[in-house]
């Protein structure tokens, strides 16, 4: 789900609210999370959407609210939306970087390797049980274990992205619904009609306006989508972009009644860290416009990976993710400025087709030779099912592999110990839209794209300044 939209809107529109000081005073605050301190030239905010059966102040939801949210009776805190927002100190732009909930990472809090969305909930429930066994009261155990869960998630995100989290914001599922309703619903667009009972998504094709409960189904659907959680993230991003665009609309910001509804939704469902001077931060955003809010997703190595225990996870490579995030925020890579540029004529590249597009490997190989690379083996991939395109090399940091990945629009480089040190291979899956593909022609994607571009196309960039909702599947 994408309840995190509420916090995003708070950050992007709060400076226009005359009663912003009263709004902030109503938000629940938490401390002791081990956050950064804005020492790297930007404010890095971890935005977390939680599927909770209570509001931000710990009060149980009413029966009517639980029914509206289709919330069950199970106990636990699921963090199904995890977004890292990077705002440079000049406040003129923002990048929202989504992290798939099933990303398999080193989890802070002593869990070892696990899905990142388990960092908060599993850590919390483990410590809560221990505290209750030690004789602590329910209230004490809940408070202390929730803090530990949040700390574990913050560490997990920092370890994966290489970014020190400066501030923490959390929104409940209820907040997403209330905020959507407060703006009179949000416009979305579907390329195809959907009817998926597990999420409740039942919508016709084309543009339409959804209320809060309907929008919740729209952004929660991941079954019957080709790329599962990745396509769900795309839904979340286009929804957030449209929601932010609508909230930046002057008619809403000038409407006291609407602002009162938004304020009530935020005050009841948002949690922020207590070291965050929100008023000062909002002043930094006075030059921010909707079109300067970009949405990205971290690169993944395999959407359908399996652990040794048979658990389905999303495989990610931390080094690749960290290079990607550094590139998005304009950080310099750790290499000399005068480092010699690699000569593509010294690199032989094999191109193997693991998707269903006939002749794709030949077209991509031709595109590479046109850029100076030497042609290697061209044919079909025999290594089994592959869900996402990648470049294979013996070392994930191989500069030859990085050059090939850059030439193809920013593919992920994956280490393959079976390859020799001088071997570079490209494996093409159904998601490929770089040079040589039909999607490259459609969206004018050329080989000069940065090596840090998101390897999860095809789609034009998503931002909050687009003209109307972008249609998705």
C-alpha cells in the first residue's frame, strides 16, 4: 500500500499552509532512532507505509474503519511501502526512491538475511515477546519493541542504499485513505481493465477517479501483474505523482475546509522523529514545484529468486543499488577524475536472449557493435528462467561490464563465478527496452543514458509535474 503519500504531501505542500504550526503540533513524535544529521549536503527521509490496526497514537481503528480498509484481525506491523526521499539542501528538487518490499537484504536487528519488509515487524514482535516474558507491561513492551523495529528498518535501508537516514516518517494505511478522500479522490488511468479479487481491484480501462478505499485496492494489487511487486511500485509512484500534483493545485491549498481535512488526516496517522525541525525544512522547499519531484526504483537482479529454504524473494545487489542511488543524487563515484575511458573495441560481448522477442539478441548485438564493441556469441540463453535483463561478468565491479551496461541504458551488472575474467555476457529478458528493442524506438532511449538509469523500464520518467495521470497496467 502507499499510505506514505500523506507524508510526501506534507513535505511538499506544508509551507503553503497558514496553520502548519498547529498541524505539526498534532503529529506524534518519536526519538532515539539513531538517525544521521544532514551532514552530506541533503536531507534523506525514510518514508514508511505501515499496515497497522491502530492509528499513529496507538488507538484501535473503529469497526467501520477496519471494514473500509479490509483489515483483518491479525496482530503485526507490515511495512509494505518503503521509500527513501532525497532532498538537496537548496530544496529545489526531490527524488523518491522505492524499495521493493520483498528485497532480500541484510536486516538490521540481528535477523540476518531476510525480506526488507520484515525488518520492522519481525524485530518488533521478537523483542515484544521477550519483554513480556521479562515481566514488562503491555504498554512498555509495545513502546520499546516498536522503537527497535523502526531502528532495524532504518539500518536495513542504510546498509542497502549506502545513504545515512536523517529523518523518519511513518503513515498508517488509514492515512492514505483519509488523504485521498480529502482531495475528492485521485485520478488514475489503466491501459487494461482489471478484476483481481485478492486486492479488490476491479476497474475498467481508461482514466477514472478513485476514492480512498478504491485507491487502496489500486495500489495494493500485485497479482495478475507481469512483474508483480515492481509493477505495483509503478502503480504507487504514478498515484503519488498525481496526488501530489492535485494537492499542489491552488484551489485545494486555498480551501480552508480541504486543508482542515488534510490536517486531521495527517495528525491522526503520521509519526515523525522528534529531532526534525519541520518548519525550517519546509522553508527550504519554497522553490519546489511538482515537476521537480521524480520517482525511481532501485535496480533488482532477479524478481523471482528463491532462498535455500524455498522462499520467494527479490534479489538485489547492494553495490549496484548504492551506485544507482549515488548516481541519482549526483554524488561523485570513487574514481580519479582523469581515469582513462575504456575503449569498447577491447571488449567482446556475447548477447543471449532469455525472453520471447524473436531476433532481439541479434538486434542488441548489432547495436553494441555500432558503438564499437566486438561481437561475441549471439543466440538463446540456456541458463534457465530469467525475469530481468542483466550483464554478467566474473566481477560485478568489472569496468568492461560497466561499459556494456551503460551502453544498454543502465542494466544491472551481476557477478557470475562461472565466467572467466575477460568474458562479458548480456542476458535479455522480457523487461529489456534498451538499444535494439522496440521500446527504445518508442521512447527514444539511446545508449548515452547514464549507467545509473533505472533498469526497470519501459516507461517515461514519473514525476509530479506530468499533465494528467500516466496510464499503467
